[in-house]
C-alpha cells in the first residue's frame, strides 16, 4: 500500500502515531521526528503479507485456488524491498507456509466482504488533521480491521483499544460498530471476531487525548521508558539504538 503524503502545516495525527506515542514517546521521536529507518521484523512482514492477500480477496481479485500462488508472490515482493533482521531462510519459508495455511482457513470462513477496502481518509478536528487507512468499511458505516496475532485476544481487549474510536472520529461518526477480525498463528490456525460499539462519549474522549498528545509533541516532550513491558528487542525496533544498560 502506497503511503499518502499529506501537505499541511497543521499537526497531523494518525492512530499509528497516537499509539506509538502512548507506548513510548522516545519511540515516537525516533520514528516520526528523526525518521530513523529500522529493520523490519519477520512478524511485521507476516502481517503486511496477510493484509495484502485479504485485500485482494475482498476486492475480488483472488479465487480460493490462487491463495498459495498469490501469497507466495506477495512474500517475494515484500522480501525484495524489505531489510529483514536476523531471519534465516528456513524461518522465512516456515512463515510463508504458515501464512498460506492461515489464509486458506480464513477464506473458508466466508466472512462478509466489506464494500470499501484500504481507504485513505483525512479530516480536520479542532485544528488537528486526522488521517488513516481503513481496512474495510461496510455499507452501513461499520468498520473492520484485520489483525494477525500469536495468541487469542481477551474478549475485553476490543473495548480498551483506541483504534475503533480514533477511526470513528476520522469518519466523524458517533454510532458505529468496529470489528476486529483476528487471524491467530497457533499450531492449528484459529480465528476470532470481536466487536465494539462506538458512541459519542468514546469519540469525545479520544479527541481530548489526540489534543493532549499533539500538545506534548509540539512541546517536544520525549523520554524513554525502559521499565515498560514494551521495551524489549522483540517489540521495539529501536532497542539497539536506544537502550544503554
Ligand atoms: S528501547 Fe524502550 S525506551 Fe527506547 S524507544 Fe524503544 S521502548 Fe522506548
């Protein structure tokens, strides 16, 4: 997916930026201010490949018999343009096989296809430009986001994620259902469909949070939190840059 370049002097906030800042403001600085290129993990690449195949399926460019061939081609395309850190060929091959198995099983579920896929949206709210890509939108305005995970999500997690209310804010909607369609990389693939209904109070609170974090960024407030559970080489691609024990 080609990233859009937004030309504006106003502050711009996406869900990804917001989530990164809340996870670790120093990570935000490395990624969005200093623009330090970090090697991608195989797990991140796995998610990108699965997203691209689901997109092709949703727009009707893929038959069930073509899943293996299409997934392999997308892996090759991604591997050619990505610097993968510490991945042996055998591990890459195992990941490719796992993604094919996961997608084959997923398409057999015959989930309803969204009416719009990978839509880039932007709108201004209180002087801040909100932007984001929506995985899928249905005719009734409800949204779906595809996730890959190594484990099952707890049911309550859908209710604490910020992404649904951020996307509702982006759509200027105070009444929508957001679905997390999760493909789980267990030995035998499993699948979860969780949802959360977003109302006015959710979007109001998220806009307040967006304004607060935008102010922190404008005031250049960045600091490392090495005590965080997210501060480890498996989760933070800047660990090698940042961590000085
Ligand atoms: S290594 Fe830790 S403190 Fe440094 S950017 Fe990553 S998460 Fe933040």
